[in-house]
């Protein structure tokens, strides 16, 4: 767990709640949160017992409070399997601004083109934490929010699929070390470059992360496992000499023969042929033991392009195997 020492407190009504409190609550055991909030003189506003992922809300204990009153401060807690969400609502712009300033002082990274005095929506990141600030209108009242997501830190990483836990470049760097994560430009198409992150670049364990948000390098779209990446640095530095060594929990790995993939899947599947723009890629449908919607597989066979069997849009993988063609797994793409 990360420890935070944020000294900036924010006075709210009769009680106080600070950025330090906010960050500490995010990392407490679930059983300790209610006790802590009660000590801070907060009461439960809404508690949906027995319903997963529905927030427990806390508001300050105020004399004369009526159930139909709109609270000026509310803290929502949502617990999922691999992360916890905390949403801090306040109607005070001064408290909102002071909270953002506290995050900057504590060296949370954010888009420096944003102005915390005028931009209401900013993403702050530090290690396994991300906090998105926003302004919204609820029941005709302006609400300023801090939405915190705390990702569970893995004990270890053994398989490539476990890399899907890392949903930001910041989280990647905090776990694997900045020296092992390089930002690069991915050729999304011939003319379209997108910022990406490469873990263990030019090694047998390299993996490429493509982000939905190129500015904050978060919101993971997919991960590519291969020994060749369509990135700017690859074109400059050449091809790694070794095959990619990442393995997947279902048994798939780079260089695996088509026959072995068929055995793992326990069912035939479809591969696109030369008359498709996706030639040699597995058709993304659910069939057998492998979910090809969640795992995209591209085969390679240097001497197969002129083979008559590929002169069609789609081919049975079983038919290709019967023809004794040496297709092997080349690229593997995995999706969250």
C-alpha cells in the first residue's frame, strides 16, 4: 500500500475532510472504512447491503438534517474485485480547487496544458491511483467531484494475460520501473501514429500497450505480444533477434504451430485468406476453448502466400492443417 502525507485539510461544515483522508480511505480494508468515517463524524447516507459494486455513501452528521436535503459533501465507496472507486462530491468550488492543488503538490502527474483554476475535468495519476476531477449538475446544484480509482497491485506477473491489469502507463512504470517502460509511437495505420507504451522493449518479453487516451496514456484498448512491433523505434532499431517468450494461461504462445492451436481449442476455427484485408488472422468469434474475440491471433507462413488454399476470403484451420502447411502464431492481441 502507498502511504501519503498530505497536510492540506479542507474544512467542510462542522467536520473536516482532506485529500489525505480521501487517499487513505481508498487504501483501507473495507471493514475499517465505516469506523474511520464515523470517527470523522460522518454518517451513512445510503447503504445498499448485499448489492455488489453499489456505493456506500457517507455525509457529515449535521443537526436538523432532513432525508430530502441535498448534502453539500458526500463520499461514495465502490468496491470491485481488482479495484476500489471513491467519489468525493462537494458543492464548494474553493474546496474543489484546493483539492486539485493538493494533488499537484503531492506530485500526481497530469496534463500540464490543463489549468486547474479553469479546467474542471483533469486526470491525475500516481502509481496505482488515478483521480479524475469533474463538474456536474445534480438536482440543479453544481457538484464538483473527485473520482478516484485504486487498482490492486499484483503480487507477481507470470502470464501475458495478467498484463491487462495495467490500465495506464503510470501504473506500468510504478510496477516494472521506468527504465523498463518506453513511450513510443504506434503505426495504427499507414498515416496514423498513436502514442503507446512498450514494456521490456527489444527483449524476449516485450509487450506493446495501446491507450484510448493518448494524452494521459491510460484507458487500455489492447496489448500486442510479438517480437516485431509497428512502432517508430522499431523502424529505427531493427528486429529483436529472439522470439517473444510471453505465455498465456490458455497455453498459447508465440511460435506455436497451427496444429497445436487446434488441439488447444478442441474445435475447428476460421482463418482469413488472401482475399481479405486480414489475411492469416483468426476470425474473431467464440468457438471452442479459446475466445478469439478476446484474443486476436495472427499466423505467419512466409512460403504460404501463393498456395492455392489461401485464394479465398476464409479458410478452415483444420483444412490448412491437413494440407501440412507450417503456419505458426506470430502476433497475439489481447483485449480487456
